[in-house]
C-alpha cells in the first residue's frame, strides 16, 4: 500500500508536469508556426520561445526519476512493505512539482505566445522577449526545489 | 570595457564630390548620419527628393533576389551545413568595379530568368488543364465518330450520357415506353461506369424530335462538342501533355544553365541594395546649389583618420566637435577579448544610457560561471567549446555578431567544463555506468560536491554565488555614484544596503534555524553580534535616507520604511539563484536516465553495445540541446533581472553607422 502511494506521487509529478508542458509547447508551437509562415527567417528565435514551457515536463521527469530511484523501482530492490505513512510522504513530496508544473507550464505558454508575437513584430527585441516567459518559470523551479528537498528529507 | 566617446561631425563639401564622399563614408562604416527636419524658410539649403531612384534600386535588388530564389529551385546549390555561419564573401574594390561595369548584362540575365520562370509557371498550369480534358474523354473511349456527329443524310444520331448504369436493352425498352410511335432505333452503349452510361443512339431523321424528347425524359446529356474522333483526340491531348512536360524540362534546364551566374546576380542584388541605401541617405542631406552638408556621429578613435582621409582626397571642411550635453548620442561599446562576446547580451537588453558604465565586463565574468553551473557537465562543455572553436577558426569571413555569439558559447563551454569537473559529471554518470555494465568495475568519479545527494550543500553554494553576484551589482552602483561625486547616493543606495543585507546574513548564520536548515556549523556568536549591529545601522540609515527626495520629514520617514521593505526583494533575488541547482540537476538526472536506459539494453549479446551507443548518442544530443537552451535563457534572466536590477537602466541607442548593408558580399578597401 505504501509503495503504491509513493508510486502515485512519482507518477503524478511526471504526469501533471508533462501534461502542462505538452499543452504549453503545443500552444506556443501554433503561434510560432503562424509567425514562420510570414517570416521564415525568425524560425530559430520562435523555436526557442516555443521550447520554454517545455522545461516543466523535464522537471517532472526529474522528480519522478529521483523518487523512483529512491523507491528502488529502477532495477533495485523495491520496498514492498513500505508503511502507508512513508508512502504518503513520497506522495506529498511530489505534489508541488505536479501541480505547479501543470499550471506554470500553461501560464508560461501564454507569456511565450505573447513573446512570439513580440518577436514577429520586433525581432531585435528577442533578448527581452525571452525574459517574460522565464519569469513564470521561476515558480516551477521553486516547486522543483521543494520537491527535491522533501524527497531528500524523507527518512529511509 | 567602456562606452566609446563620440564626436559630432559636420562635413561640408562640393556637390560634385557627393557620390565619392558618400561611398567613402559608406565603406568606412564609421559615421552615423543625423537627419534633420527640413527647414522650409531656408533659402540656401534644402533636401532633394530621391524616393523615386531609391525605389527603383530597391525594386532591382528585389528582382535579383527573386531570380536567385528561382535559380535555387531549378538548380539547388550544394551548401554545407556550415554555410549558415559562413558570413559574407569579401571582394576587393577592383573586383567590385569590374562587376559594376557588367551590371547591365547581369540585369539582362536576371530579367531572362524571371521571364523563363513565368514560362515555367504557364507550362506547369497546362498540365492539370490537359489532364482534366483527358479524363473527360474516358467515357467515349471506343466511339468511332467525332463527338459532334449528328447523323447522316437520312438518320439522326444522339451522342451523350445517361446518369445511371443501364444496359442497351433497358434503354431500348425505356425509349419504346416514352416514344411508342418510333420503330427503328439503334442503341449502342459505348461505355458504362460509375452510374454513368455513354451511348450512341441513332434513328430515322423523321423520328428525331420524338426520340430527343424521350431521351430528355431519361436525363440524357450531350457531351462538350469536339470534331475529332475520341481516340484521335486522346492522341492529340497526349502529345500536348508531352510537349508541356518537355517545355517544363527544357525551361528548368535553361534556368539551371544560369547557375554559374549566381555570384553575379548576388553581386547585383547587393549593388542595388547599396545604392538604394545611399540614395536614402542622400535624401536626408541638406544641399545647396554647389555644396552639401553631412552631419553625423563618429567614434572619437576613428575621427582623426577619417578627417585626414577626407581632406586628403577632397576639398572639404570637416569639423569634429564634442557633442552637446543634451544630445542623443549613439552608443558603441569597446571591450577586451574576454568580455566582447557578451556585448550581444547587453545589446539585446539595452545599451548603456547617459552616464552609465558599460556593464559588459562584470556581466561577462559571471555569465560564463553561471552558464557553466547550469549546464554542469564536462563532456557537454568540451563539445560546445570544441565545436564553436572549430567553426570560428574555419570560417574566417564570419559576421561580427555571429562570431561574438559563438565565442560567447566557447567561453560558456569552458565554464561548463570547470563545473563538470567540480560535480564529477562526464556525460552524467556515464563513466561509472560504462565501467559497471561492460567491465564489471565499480568506478568512483572524484567530485568536489555531489548536487544530487547533497542538495542543501549545493544550494548554499548557489546562494553564495548569488550573493556575490548581487553585491557586485551593488558595487557598480556604488562606483558610479562615487565617480559622479554623488556621495550621499553612494552611502544611502549602496553602503547602507551592504550593511543591512550583509549584517542580516551574518546574524542568520548564528541562529539555529538557518544553520539547521543548511546543516552548517554556527559561526562564533561575536560575529553574529557584529552582524546585528550592522543590520540595525543599515536599517535605520535606510529609513532615514530612503525617502530623502521628500522635504517633509513625516513623508520622508514613511518613504524610508517603504524603501526598507525592499529587503524582501533581496530575499527573492537570492532564492532565484536556486535555479543554478535545479538546472544543474536537470542536466545530470536526465543524462543518468539515458545512461540507465542504455545499460538496461546493454545486456543483449552483440547488439547490446550498438543499442547502448545509439541510446547514448540520441539521448545526450537531446539533453545537451534542451539544457544548453535552458542555461542560456536562465543565465540571461539572472543577469537582466537580478544583476541589472541593482544598478543598470540602459536606454541608450546603439550606434548604427551608414554602411554597406549587403547580403552576400563585403567590400574591402584596397591597400
């Protein structure tokens, strides 16, 4: 039972953060494709902006991977007799990344779409346009940090 | 490491030298020309309207570009992957002159290519038209009279289609039903398919109307008229099709035969672009009957040589003045080789405003370190440095901007290698995994700090770097204030903050909470007391000085408290540096995911190694790409938001000289 809860935590970090990034990169991709139809030379710039909401998915993977390896589910010995309490600890430790990952990726994609519009009109402002989506990402990074620290703090 | 001082140049010369002087300035790329509003009342000087010639040249350039595009579809050029970095080809002034003399014949070629392309488009449009006609003939395959055949002297013939699948006898029956008085009728089904039956029906001429009426009731429809027998008609269409295909081939070949003229056309496109640019500038100049005036900004370091060259070659009057304090002078930066690559980062934020220092050098110092910590893998750094180094050495003609960017990534790669060694990361944990999987050895990579297993320790390192970064920013603020002799600002905006933030941190390190969190040993209590005093002095000072622009003391103190509230921004700024840890971990964890995946399949005999190498290559390429992007974006963010937030406003205008804005060639001065 405990290990199932822990696995739920690991899976939801990858799951929700991944969903958020998929939605985010998809939205930004639509905007980017629109710009490239008019301005093919802007491809590399809008591609970078499109990829920005993609990092949450990677952070989710990171948390899932750390949790899985601590649980011994990656080729080690899985602790099947884990207590429910410990299982919940893993679950809760993963939640910040799961939820903040989901929402921040979606919100970041809106900033990315706006920035893609900015680059389309003023390609010289690329440096600044990158910063707006990166501001949103701060919160995903903070959530990632909390999840990592919590996972590391769970007593074995 | 500085903003270059500028001179305000006023040049007056004879109108007959106008073209040569403009060309000299354009090639020297040292002058930014100022355009003034036209003064209506000025009777001596006025501007001339050049929009027509400038438009004509732009149009020619656009035509040449179009021709190049056509050439590229007809005869694609073998370009290497590196050509994107290669930059413009240099040509000498004499080569330039030779090419200019050929411009009419080159333009003729351009027009010829455009004409051929039009022909090609027409030929291509023919193919679907003929194909449609051919398809319309299909139901009439086997008919031995032309479609326009209406009968002989005595008989009437009806050729057409009935919109259903129907047999000869059924048609005859139906006709007999609708027109019972007609006796002699001959029904031939020529083709029947897909609910469409094409028929040839003949009858006596006297029965023509009755049969026609009956057929109408059966929804009989006549085909488009044609005088040819369908089989012949088909042949004719097929020949037409072949001719069109031939025409496409031959036209394409003919276009492709201009392939060796590509460089000429490129040249002519550049040539007209340059002339258009020159004419645009010409339109902004004040001219009298015999003279003209150019006003502009010249970087001081070029001013003397430019003045000399101008007065040696022409009869001119050149005045180089110091710009007035209220002038909007453009900004050009000059930096040493280590800092120069980062100029692009400054440019894309904003150039230094009036009186501001050039922040390039401090930004560069931190840029390479911060980037390195985020990518943090020796092998990735080595790959980055190596590939950018090879590109820079191999492609001599690379554009300045591209060279700067690549050089920046070269140094970033060095930073990445350094932090890779500190964290013991070489393609993540690849050496350990490979040693274990293939050789059964337990290999321990030496590392100074292990971010994955000691995240709190690593976090402290990140915050320490962040603190240095922020205090460096504050330090520049201090330096600028002292340099401008604004001593009150220096104390209240920088020193007091040093005291407050530094004191708070010292004090924090003596508390159980902070030390417990980072599992550090407490520093001695006296130091903490010193910190406490520093923080209190800082806080009181900020309350008193934060609102010093207000005369009213009550307001001033309130504003001071608000300024003190800013201490929270230091907390959030500092926390922001936790991204160094997060992104560093992202690199190492994802590489270990790929290494692990590789080691899982590596057990398969023989193929195992191949699978391992495949997963290794693909996985690490993706990881390097994604994380290099992340490191680039977040390094910029730390510089723009956290670092610049402490001292830099920008708002300056980039120096954009009157230059040859060409696409393909760069003209060198002969000497």
